[in-house]
C-alpha cells in the first residue's frame, strides 16, 4: 500500500511540474494506437499490404 501511495505522490508531482494542457477552441479525437500503427520498420503502415 505504501508503494502505491508513493507512486501516486510521484505521479502527482510530475503532473504539477508539467503544467496544464494547452486550451483549444475545439476538441480533436486521438487514439493511443494512431502513432503506433504508423510507426514500423521502413515507416510503412503494417496494416497495409503491398
């Protein structure tokens, strides 16, 4: 339990140091897989067959 609390404190401290995100006029959809799917050896999309 103490380890989890320590990690929570560290995460909170890091988030405070980073600061607030930039305010935008409108929302933009994102996905954690967007960058992952386009990054591969040779820079080609692994989902596209040649």
